[in-house]
């Protein structure tokens, strides 16, 4: 048995690889983002690697006549030109699949990467996260539906086979231990960096599988592991010693393709309109003078927006796209510097995971201190609104784009982009066609894959399904599950306070009316004594005959209604105070209930940006 010794890496697999067994799309998602018909029935053939060179995929991204008869501008006219370079392999690239702080170590989690169902789980024996193919070798059911045993094994829920962190089957309840490679789970190389769990979705070398290899093979494989981990795409600023960068981290599974997400984040000119009234303003727009500052190569490209956001109020913004799915905008402004970091993780056709870091460095200690106090779930909940601004446009727009490109047309043939504001989008499409093979699922204008891509997208989702933030995030986010509990508990407490304070208000009012009424009718001493007993202010005479429970009740009544006041005025004032508290608690309960709903529901019907 061989296993990796690095503290945060795992790397184990059997001879079975996802390339030999085509992954099934939409399998067993609790609530598929696309309707079952189409996606659930489709199968996507995954080649060993999608590595198409410039010479084999030149159709997409080329400048040519637009479908509506208007001439699309030459991309070279706005400073675009593809540089030299090789091609990328989608399965030999690193992808983040989760923030570790949002994973519950007590249970397995299902994720999908490049169409491969995977299970992420915490191996307490090695103090490391593990990523396996989410398929039990026995009867192929998802391991993510199982559990972590008290001894720290991943146990399949169907017949109880249990696997250690290196993928080895340690327990077959019906038989005992099983040492054959066929009983092993299929593992992937993973590593934790900057709080993110990254996965390399390619088969492991034989020496790192449970069946092992020679010592020399193992040494070579471990050396290769270190080399491979050096390729993980990181935020360089977070590595600066004493850098004081703070990261606001957000993620969500989105009902559109990773390439649509990447285009959207590269496309700054949509922000004032799509996000009007949420984070921007359609009335404050400056020039979108975007320019590439590098050639487009297999590694990506970079650019500069000279004017920058908010009509130049914040200064110029630089952008770097690092292939295949990492993007960073950087803004150095007065008082702060900010990075918008996006990993657009390809899950399956028409579905991606957004991993977003908004990284800030303040020049002032106060915002820095406040920033540090905000719980993770608050950033998640507040980001949903912004993401939903885009959701409907992108879900429907990508379907239309894919449908029109299914016959082999390039992106610039179906979309008309005459403005310099579209520079980055055009550059990305050029990169995708020249170096990215049209994307891991095709659909990038390659005639052979276009129709299959459209079919794999499946039917359109309803607006309500598009905005279902519970299934797209909350359900699988440990931070939000915790936030949901905290907010739900606070709402229940507020409701209880409201009921108790309301009852106290009624009681005080009754006491006030009783004592005032008694005084007015001359019942004098008798009524006063009764009221005093109720109010507790003069309960001493009766205390001797009351039971212990009665004494407590009298004391409580006194605490609620206050000392006996024969005029009833102070009791009535108390009633008003209790009523105010009841109203405040009711209002707080309502606000908390509204906040609790934010974990579940989107803003419906959107979009809010149609308001003035
Ligand atoms: S299918 Fe997993 S133990 Fe049988
Ligand atoms: Fe969350």
C-alpha cells in the first residue's frame, strides 16, 4: 500500500478512469438545475483530453459576416490578435471545487467536475480532504449517499463497503477485507491551497494507486506531485508576506455554462445595467476603453480598462484571464485596493460552480476590523441577490447562442459586438476556439459537438427554478446551514419574546384597570389588597398561606406589573412598555424570518434593475 505523505494531498485511483467510462450527466442530483429530460438522459463522451490546436479549430471566433447581414468588426481592428502557444488539456488542469470552511467534515459531499461525479470527504485518520469518483466499485451507487464511519472510513450506504483515504476497500461486511484493485475506490489528486480544495481530474500514476508500484516509481510519482501542485492557479496577492489582504468568499452552482460565466465576468459593461439598483447605477457610465496588454496564448491573456469602473472614479482596472478558468480584476483606488477573483468551474454542459473571492486591502484599520467580524454566511446570502440579477439573462442567452452555433457558426457570427467594451469577450472566445477546443463539452462552435451540446443543455428552467438558491447553494454549504440555524433560532426566540411581552402588557393593563376601578367604586381596602397581591407589591400578608409555587407566581406578577399603585397609572405605564417590547420583538422576528427566507428564495420576480 502506498499513499502520499504530503499533508494536504491525496492521490489514489484504480485502473478504472473516467476516460474509459463516459460520465453520465445529471445523475442523482437532488434537484437538477436543468430539468431531467434532456440532461438526465444524455451521456457525454469524454475524450482523454480536449486538446485542439489552433490549426484544427479555426472556425470559431473568426471575424466574418454576421447572421443578420451586418458586417461584424474585425477583431484585429480593436487590438485583438492571437499569439503563439500550444493547447490546453482540460483534464490536466487544476480546479477548485469548494472552500474548505464551507464543507462539513462529518459527511461526504457530492460535486461534479467536467461531468465526473465526485465525492469529497474528510479523512480524519490522515487529517486531509479526499476526492474520489462518486461511484462505489461494488454496484456503482454514489458514495456521497453514504456516511463517514466513527473509525474514519467512507462507507457506501448500499451494502456497507468501507474505504480508507487511499481508496482501498477496508471492509466488505459480507466477506471481510478485500485486497484486489477492483474493490478500490477511484481517487483523484487534490490539494488545499488558500482555503480552497483543488482537484486534478486526471488518472493517477500507477505508483500512487492502492495497488502501488516500485519504490523508484513511487519516488518519481511523488516528485511529479510536487510539480503538479505548483500549477495550481492561486491569487498571488494572498501569498504576499504581511499583505493584509482580506477575502470575502462566495460560491454558488449556476444554471449556465462555465464559459458563459467567464464571459459575463469579463464583460464589465453589463454591470451598470444588469446590476442597477443592486451594486451599480445605469446613470453613471464612462468609456469602456478596454485594451489587451498581452497576446492571447494558450495560457490566457491580460488587459487594461484605462477609465475603470464608476466612470473612472475608482481608477483603472487591470484584468488577467489565466486558462482555463481563472480570472482576476485588480483595482488600486484611494483608500483601498480590490481584486475580483473568479474561478468558473465546469461541472457539466450548462452548469458551473462559481468560486468567487472579493479580496480587499484597506488603508484604514476600522473597515478592516469590521470586515473581519462578518460571518461567512452573510457574504453568501448577500451575494445571491447580485448573482440572480444575471441568472435569467445568461441561462436563456447561452441557450440561444448554442442553438444558433449548433451548425458550426463562430461566436462572432451569431453575436454582433461592435464596441470596444466587448474586447475581453471577443478575446475569450478567440482563446476558447484556438486553445481550448471550444470548451470541455464542445459547444464552442465546433460543428461536431454543437448539436450535442444544445441537447445536453436540456429544457429551459422556470424563473422560480433558476432562482432556487437553496438547491444551488444553501443545501450543501456548511456555513449557510449554520447561519440558517442561528437565524432560525433567533427568529423563534423573537417570536417567544413577542408573545410573552404581549401577555405581560395585557396583564399590567388588567391590573391597572382593576385597582383604578376598585378605588373609584370605594371597594378600597379589599380591592387594594387583591390588586396588591396580583401586583406582588404588597403580597407579604398572603405569602404565608400560599404555596411555594404561588409565591413564585406572585413574585413574577410583581416583577411584571411593578409595585402596587392604587391609582393604576404606573401599571398602565408598564403595560405600554411591555406592548412596545412586544411590537419590537414582533418586528425583529419578521426581519429575521425575512432573512431566513433569503437562504431559500431568490428575489422573485426579477430583475430589479428595471426600476428607475
Ligand atoms: S453498492 Fe456500494 S457497497 Fe454495494
Ligand atoms: Fe453559504
